[in-house]
């Protein structure tokens, strides 16, 4: 299975938009999985926050995600990423490491 990193904005100015961002990323991952790919979906990292006693700094999330990106064969960037600090860093990392970047699932296929 080809490993695909799913990149898009996660955080937002309000809960409704933030949950919408999570849904968008997870749905893209589901679509990739159904097509035979092995997606890494950073949007599922929100589950770390379910542990009330622990706090994970956002920079630790970024480092963690870049480790996963480094072992993926390509990256899928979803729409409306332009204001995301994390996605900008992921795109730069992918370029520096010659990881192909796609902006449409159809282009990966």
C-alpha cells in the first residue's frame, strides 16, 4: 500500500469550523483507504487531547506529524490550507525531502 500523508488545516477560530476541518481530513483519509492507500491522517491526533491530565504543545504535534510525513510516499493537500502554519511547514518539508505533493486525490491515482 502506498502511504499518503493527508494535510489540511485543523484548528480554526471556532469549534464548528474546527470540527469541520477534522471531518474534511478524516473523509479524505477514508476515501484514500477505500482506494487501496494507507493514509496517515493527522486529524485523528485530536484523540491525544482526550487525556485530560496531559498537555501536548502544538510544536510537539508538528514534530510528530513531520516524522510521519517523512515515511510517506506522497502528500495530499486539501483545499483551504493557505492560512495553516502546520500545512505550510509540511509543504516545505515535503519539498526539501522530495516527497511528491498532490492537491487532488485523482492526481494520486
